[in-house]
DNA sequence: GTCTATAACGCGATAGAC
DNA sequence: GTCTATCGCGTTATAGAC
C-alpha cells in the first residue's frame, strides 16, 4: 500500500514513495520510515503520534516499525537526530557557499547569516523537520528525550559559536530567529495568510526573502487531524 | 488528598494548595484545576498529559475534571487562554510601569522593552505557563487547538504592534526572543546549568539580568516523567 | 524482510450515588 | 459539588508464520 492510499482527511500526507512491491534493504526502509516519522511527529507531537500512522505513511505495517526501531521512543530519538543532522549539514553547506562566493554588498558575517537563515527556511521541504525539533525541545522533562534534546540544542549553539564564529549575543539572536520560524511553521500561520492583515504582516516579517517559496512549499489546510 | 501526597517521582509537582476539606465554589475549583493543568500540560504536552494527573495535582478526582471542563480538549483551551491572559496582563502592567516611572538612562522604547522582557521571564512562577503556550503554538494542525493558538499568537503580536507601538521588525524581534525563552524553559536547560560551559554561556545569554531569580525559581530535576 | 493476530494496558468519558 | 465504579476504545509491543 502506498501512502497515497490514505491521502484523505485525518492523515498526515507524505510524499509518495513509489511502491514497487519489492522488498527494500533494511537501510532503505529505515530512511523511508524516518521521513514518515518526521511528518507524523511534527504534526501530532511525540505522544500524539502513533506508530500506526507512521507505518501507514511509510507503507509498512505497524509492528514492523516497532521492530525496526525497537520502540516509539527510539523512533523519535532517531527522527530527532536525523532532523538535527540534516539541519547542521544544510548550515555547513550554506556557510561554505558564503565563503566560496562572497557577496560584495554585505560583510562576510552578514552574507553567511543570510544564507544560513535561508537554508533553515528551505528545510520546510523536509516535512515536519522544524516541528519535530521544536517538539523535542519542549520535552525537556522527559527522562530520555529531554537530555537528547538538550544535547541537540547544544550542537546548534556550538555551530554558531565555533564554526560560524559568532559571539554569544549574535548566536543567541540566530537561535531566537530560528525558534520563531519553527513556531510559525508549527502554528500553521500560513493557513491564515491573506485572511488577516495583521497575520499577513507577521508572516511577511518572518520570511522576508523566501516568501514566495514558503507559500509554495508549505501546504495549507493539510496535515489535519 | 493534597498534591503533596504525590510529590514523589513521576508526578508533576504543583504548589501545594491547602486542603481544608471543605467544598469550594465551582469558580475556585476551576482556578485550582487550571493551575494544575498548566503544570501538567506544560511538562507533558497536550496528548501526553492525562486528565488523571491534572486531577491528582489539583486534589480532585479525574471524572470531576472532565465534568467541570467538558473534555480534555476544552481544558487545554481554557489553560491556553488563561496563560495568554496572564501574559498580556503582565505585559500591560510592565508597559504602564515603564510609562509611570521612566528610566533616564534609556529611551522610552528600550525601557519598556526591558520591563516587558523581565515580566515574561518572571512568569516562570506560574508553573508550565511558557511550555503550555509553546505546546499550543506547535499544534497548528489540530482542528480546534490550531485556530485557537493562532488567535492567541495574534493577540501577542497586536500587543507589540498596537499597544507598544513597535514596527513589524521590532515586534518580530520581541516575539523571537520570547520563543527562545520559552524553548529554553521547556528544554529545562537549567538542568545542565553549570555542568557544561557552553550551555552555561547560552543560558546566561538568554537571561542576562534575571539569572539569579531564574535559577532560584526554576526547579531543577523535578517535573520528571 | 515483512505480515497477521493479539495481548496488555492506559485513557477519556459516562452513570449514578451521596 | 464531588466521588466511585466502570465501559469501551486506541495504542504499543510481542508471538509467530511466511
């Protein structure tokens, strides 16, 4: 069964993966399931998500998801790590691109910052990535997820401090903008874009340069419960 | 049974309310339960929280919580509204205080901003307030909670724009700092404060002026699952 | 590598007494 | 205003076949 078979209401829609019917390697399946997990955890949160919905979105059976990852908790940890690694990889690529192709109009730091901000927004193409990260950050009280999320958050902080070379204040500002972007995506403010002038203004203020792209990629009114 | 009876591990600790044994007015009970709900929803999230734990934290029976609020969903909406109203009330008080008692060292806008930021941090005394708000903001896909959270977010935005008089860029920066503060509280970064120099630095950078107060109020290692 | 069947449990909500 | 008892469903995880 492909994920398209449940594209109707109530389900988190995930990019269709061609269902060739053939058995995949354990590794291919893991990637497929991780993608589905990001979408489902992102839309419903850790507790709200079910392994069954992840399984259906990935086109496998529920027990098989548990089998491959051991437990729902482990699946979330894997999804979190995946999201974080993708994010930092994108940041590093943006930083390298800024160094390789400097903008004569901007200072080095400004140019890198702009590219990194764009890279973060562009990650909306990975469905549920921002929201899963944000959900993890909110579970600091969880005995297993809490420490893992703190370590992940620290990885991002170190990127800004050590790799990008910002001071504490600059790094904090980047983190803050990132949290706001994640919040706006999780809130699905895009659903109200255009209907309320205040909200429209807020949205434009958050995504100044990438607005057309964001409006195009962020699906409105889907991912509903 | 007072909430102290379950102060042990696994439970969200809530300030003890004197258990006089007498029956309270429906209104008093509602307030008591709302306080418990903020703590539990904040620590566990909407789905992770149980009406039973809210009930135990408030010292009443589980069915009674459902009875008073109709449903868990309604309870969350009430808690969200309570959190938002408290927040905006605190912001308005801070703004008024800044106008009544101007700081000769700072511009009017700077002084008000500083006070409002402090007021937001000071709300950590209301256990779970920041986290419940943040959880609400992440549930944009929920058919009922999503729209309510968007309206709430817009209320805060309008405060900065209309009441405080900021431009879109300034308002966005305040919102961003607020999201970062909420995230740090939800992450319970305070748990690692002092153990990791990078984390300590990050934490100090977020709570520059109120650090002693924050460290004092934010309980470490409690609210565990 | 993947499924079906199912066990075991936790949760929200209702009924009804006091 | 508040409780106890309980129903019924949804969920994770396990067993075991193919």
